[in-house]
C-alpha cells in the first residue's frame, strides 16, 4: 500500500541531547575538514557521458549510437577485467540488443529511457539463456530458462545486458570476496585520487597487493558501475548488500521498499528481506531505474497491488519543511572518526539550509545483528534445501544412495559460509529450538520495525545515518576476520532497514583523507521511496561528490568516454 | 462456478490404540493420544509418538481401536496449487511441470484461487469454522520427489477448523438398522502434493515424475472418534460423497492396518507414528516414509505467501476487486445439496427405504441416472428404484463398469419401464429387452420388442382360444385342479404362456382360465 502523506512534514521537538550533539556537529563543521567537501569536482572527463539521462539524450539526438556505446563498455570491461567485476560477459547478447536498439532509434521510436543503455545484473538474478551461478559451484553451468521480472523489465525498455556481476557466494557476505570466482577489486584502488594520497602518505609502492575490497555482496555491480563499464546495475539487498558496496565504490545504492519491486527470479537469500537493489552513478538514474522496476508482479505475491506511476524526481530547493532524524544508537564506538565527522557535517548541512534535524532513538538497534543472524540462517537453511543435485546444478559422482548423493553434492557445491549458515539455520528451526530462537527473533524483528514506525510517526521524514563504519579496507586487511564477523560488523547500519522493509539509499558524500569514497545512508518511510530519493538528490547536489579518476586505466582505452562528436554537447 | 470437484487420493491414516479392560472390544476407550504435543507438534490426531505394549504376552489384553484419519483429497482444479501448470491424469512423465514445480531457484508460489474456494466449500460442508486468516508453512524433508526440499502446507493456522462429519452405519443384522455417528473434523488444510518416485530395482535407479508435484491437496484431519475399519471406511465414504468424488477409494485398508498394529503390539513391538500407504498388489499397508518418529520437519512460515485473508459479506472491503477477494457467504450460497440431505429427500419424495437412498448415492452418477429415469417415465418410483438398484446396478457390477460407461441410457430404461407400466410387455419380457439393450446399443426398447415379438397378446379372443385348447389338451391337469390342487392352475398358466411364446400377461391368462373353468 502506498501511503499518502509521505511528503508532509510534521514538526517534532528536539531533545536536549540532540541539541548537544548538534552543537558538537556544528563545531566540526566550522573547524572544517575541507578535504571532505573539496572544491568543485575535478571533472576532468568533462565530455563524459556519465549519467543515464545524459546518454539517453545523446542517443536520441544521434550523437552516439547504442552499438558504439555497447562497444565502448565492452572494451572497458576487457580493460578492467582484473577487477573481476563480471562473472559472465554477455557480449553477443549485448551487441545484438544494441543493433536492435539502433534500428529503433533510427526509426525514431525508442522503447524508453533505457533503450540502448548498457546495464549489468548481479549473478543471482535469473537470466534466460545466460549462465547464473550465484558465484557458487552449486550453480556453475546453470542456465535459467527464464528472466527475473526485473531483468525482463529492463530488457523490455531496450537496455543492453553487458553481463552478470560477481558477488559473495549466494550473496552471503559483505566483501564480495567469498565467491568461487574470486574477490572483486575496488576500482578506487586504481584511482588517481587514492594513488596520490597514498604517495603523500609515503606508503610502499606495492600497489597490487594493497587493492581494496568493494564491499558486498553486490560488489561486482558496484565496481561495474564505478568503473564505467555500464550505466546502471542490479544488485540485491538483504542486509545492506547493495548499499554497502555502493558506499565503498562511490556510487548510489538504492534499496527500495520491500514489496515495491518484484523478487521473482532473484535467487533468494532471505525471502522476507531480499529486495532487488539499484546501483547507479547518480540519484536521478536510480529513480529512473526504480520507475521501471517498481510495481505489482503477479509472479510475486509480496509485491504491492497498487499501481506505481513512473516518476521524475523534483529538484528540491527548499528543505526547510524537512525533518531529518539522527538515530543516536548509530553512533557506535566502531564508527571511524572520518565517517563520523562526515555524518555530522551532513546533518549540519541540512540544518544550515533550514531543515529540522533531530536526534531520534531506535532502541532495539543493538539486537538487530543477532536477530538477523537467526532469521537469515533459518531462511537460508530452507531456501538452500532445493539444491540437491537432482533437477539442476551440481551433482556429485557418487551413486551409492540418494542420501549419499545429496550429502556429497551439497558438500562439494556450497562453500563453508553457506554450509555454516545452513547448519545454524537448521538448528534454530528444530522443534525444540524454534520458540527460543526463531519465534523470539521474529518478535525482536517486530520491535525493530516498530522503532522505525515510532520515529516516522513522530514526524521524522528521513533518517540520516552512515552506510558503513569506514571507507573500503584492503583485501589483506579484510580477510583477517571471517565472513560471519565481517558481515555482522559491516551490516550494522544497513540491516535493520531490511527487517523493517523500508527504503534506503546510500549516497556518496566525499572522499576520505585516503582519497576513498564515503557514503551516507538515508532511510525513508515504507513506500515513500520517491520522497527519499528527492532528499537524496538534494544532498547529492550539495556535496558534489567527485568523479572517480581512472585516467591510467582509461588512457590506453583511447578515450573511451570521450567522443569528438560530443565535443559540442554541454554536460553539467 | 461449479461445486469443487474433488478427485480422490490415497488417504493417510492415524491410529491410536487404547488398551481396555475385559469387555467389549467394540466400545471405544478413552480418547487417548488426542493431545497435540506442543504448538509445533504436527497437527494430527492420535499424536502419541509410539505406543509400547508393556506386557507383551499374546492375547492377555484386548485392544480397542481408536481410528483417526488424515485424508488427502486431490483438488480438481485446472492448474496446480501454486503454479500455472495443468493438472491432468496420465500425461507423459514430466510434461506438466512449471519452473516453480521443478523448484528452479528464484521462482515463487502464487496461490490458486480455485483451490482456496474448494477448501472453503469443503469446510462449509463439514460445518467447520472458516478462518478469516490462515497461514502457509514450509515443512522440510529431503526426498527425491520433493524438489524444493520442503512442502508448503498449513501447519499453524489452517483454512478451516472444528467441523463434524455425520455418517450412517448399520448395526445389527439388517441393513435397514442404520445409526448416525459423528466424527469431529479437526481441521482442513491446503497443501502441495509431491511428485512420484519410480524405483527401477534392476538398474538400481530412481526415476522422478513431477507431474503431480504441486497439485493442490485438501488434507482433512478427522479426530480419533472412530472405532473400527468399517466406521472409518463409512466416514471416508461419506466424506468422499461430500467432496463429490470423481474417482473411487478403497477405504477398507483400515481394517488391515488395525490388525497389523494389534499384532505388532501383542508381539511387543512399537507402533511408530508413520504414514502408511495401501499396496493394492500386496493387500497390505506399507510404510511410506519415516515420518516424525525421527524426522524433525523444521516448520517455518512460508515467507513468499502473505497471510490468506477471507471475507464475508460483512467484512468485504468496499470496492474490492471480486477477483482478488473470496467472499465466504457467496460460496455458502453456491453450496450444492449435501448427500445427507439428498438421501432424506429421496426417502421423503419417493418413499424409498433409507438403505436404497444410500445405495443410490454410493455409486458415482447413479443418483443422476435414477433421477433422469424418474423424470422420463410414468412408472412408479418404487419400480424405478428396484430396476435401477437391482437390474441396472447388477449389470454394471457384473461387468465392472461405471455408471458413465453404461450402454443403457436413462431414456432407454425409462421407455422400457413405460412399456412395462402400461402392460405392453411382461416383466420377464422386460428383462429380456433390458439384456438386448445392454448388448445392442442404439436400438430403442420398442424396436427390440417389435423385432423379438415380445409385446403382450392384446387380442383377448385369441387368448381365450388358446386357453380353451390348452384345457382340452390337458384334461388330467384340469382334473388335478378340480380335485383341489391349487398349484395345478400355475401349470396351466405356464402352458398357455408357452403357447403365446411368453407374450401374455400371466394375470390375464389366470383370469381367462378361471372364467372358462368355472363356466
């Protein structure tokens, strides 16, 4: 149900504590961390086509053709192969789609805003005729006979499917490091911004061993968008899997409201929390893609019945009627000081522009991680039961008995992380444990969801929080902890949102002192995705996050995104 | 919409035994084992995990059977419970399998409205409380013909609860001594059927056919209120009638099962709580798969299906799309006449015996056949009942045919009974005509009568002539009669009939003979 009144702003009183915090933030703001704000983004690739809207106009005006666009993205995919962002590159499919799009443009009737625009899809969405692996041995070689609804909707709009992106096995992880195809490397590891800072900080020049993780589990999609190999990508978000890598890769990561976008064809992690996520280079693009994906799907009974109209985001000029909530529980000791200060700065930015910024409380936040663990593993245990080697996917050689075949197939097919979650999930679902774990976790989930309801009922329009504890860390650093610990740490700000089914978006705000992107998260009321994105768009405009400079990567790529034809096109 | 057509499917059974002291073993013991073990216990009756005979000495104790039943009736819908696959019998293996049925990753269940309607109507017919909100759960177990690794069922909150099923059993020797018994209906739940495993022992492999996987089932759980196989069979039969079955069911398996459990207990064995299926070839029940004895089904709410909400005329949300909601009251209005009511009506309307009304309903299509004949004939209902239940049903049974396969149409029988009614033919001729009808499809009774010259002699003068000559030809029989042997008249009648080639009505012959003898 799409609720009315999302745009209405209700006044609410700030508590004493919040006033104190605001003062603190103000101080930080005044003392300034100029690095974070930066001068106007050094858009060196000034003639780049970065955004869907821009490229859509260029396509309509004939300044670039879908085939050219497709070939450029394909060559960039090849150039950035070492990022390991893609598991499958669907070159032939994409070129054929481009050819068809080109015909349409010549005739003057494109299918829509995405016609001829390259996109990528996380490899846990079913794609008809294209291998869909979930980065698992279990599904290696599995070619689905149907398209996920979201994939179909993009294709119906004429989007070009460049390929399937890398992830943690079955989306279980927060680093995109735990799939059978190996870890995804963060494009920012190779950016001018990061390299220069590293030189300044006189680190050893052993660069390649110090590459950064993308975050996860949709790290492949985030890297693909960040490295310009596509204009938008689908991720999935169960506990933060879209927003987390978006923050680490300096792109926009949107987790829509649960029930707004169909999950049909998304290979599930936790059905009651999974949502297809959208990764783009700007908020407007995310809104464009959401407009295409949102709406009832008869194949997914959990999607809303109400029709969803396509929308364009208004440009907010006045935020004085907005009430921004700052959840005090999100100020955890693990939060890096840099992220903390940027968070404060963002709050102050809203306040200085007239918005009401108040501290709010989400008292059950601290139970979120353990609650998530029980619910997630339980559903995982159930969802993974179908992978028995009979109908599809991996099957072991053993033919001693059906049971022996199941056991060997599942041992060979799943990695330790997946097997571990199946094991705990089955434990929680046992008759003697069900009440104590699963039912209890469901109750806690209700309390967590109610926390948000209470906050929004008190007049808050949007919550502002960090997306991640810190910027992306080097792979060597990341793997010092196991997947479970990492997931628990990294999902801390994102995963309660999934429990409550709310929309949330991570917007890149600034670069850290290391030259790495830091994103902040906005959380909106259920089914008020549009309002959420409107606020995010205003924020995006204020912070002017710099474009990643992948010059060294791009140089030999013969000005991939620069085109003589486009010299005259003025881009923002 | 027609009433839900429910096809029969093999019933699962639950048994518990109550040990009773000396005395009648036909009386039920206390309702043991009817407690469910905790909230998550499998919602079945006779829930004792196992019952052990404490003193395993043969024949020392008598055991009273307490029979509860879990009956799975396949819902006759065009498509499956959660997918759009067609439901058909005898289709080539794996030809009716959607991506969801094969549990391809990413597929989601979509509830079939018709199956819900079937469940609601069944619930209403069994006087159940229809839950305005019911839930779906996943029941996990690994089995080759269960592709998802779990079955979607209604464990926590089923669609209908607390109903009752009345059935009549005959007590004593005479079939007319009928007593009405009632068994409580614990619940009715919607669930998926599994696929079929075919074991090829020769090549030691198992073949899986998923055509059946995902077909909608109604699980009707009957409380252990029955005490023997006959009662259980009658209750199941009654339920079958209520569900307007298309097929037949061999509910007699219960007797075998009770005996097996008694033997087992007396031998000191344990009765595991298990699902057994009836093996027609072996004539005994065999364990299907080891149910909860060792299994923990790890029930979990099905997260892809929102709660199933039903409405009545009072709670129907205004402006609701009729395609999106189910109105219980509207379904109630469309309920067909239930078998019990039908039987009472037959007794009242046609003055037939209660057991005849039962017999008419017990054969699929027989009642419709009967009613068609009644509509088209002038013959007395009693006559029609007798012909349908004796002659017609007898022929069907002899050749093991269903009513729908009968070569004789209701119209043909009606015409035949009309001929009989206006004394155009004798009843023995009518039998002959019926046999002909059975053999020669396409010919009308009138044609057969004409061809075989079976019509009764309507020419009274001719009959009188024949009688006279018969009397003259058999003076010793006449003498015999006059000496006071009353049976001699029958002999004379027989002789006249023979002379008329069976075309004269014996009553008419008797009349003429008596007149001639007395004159």
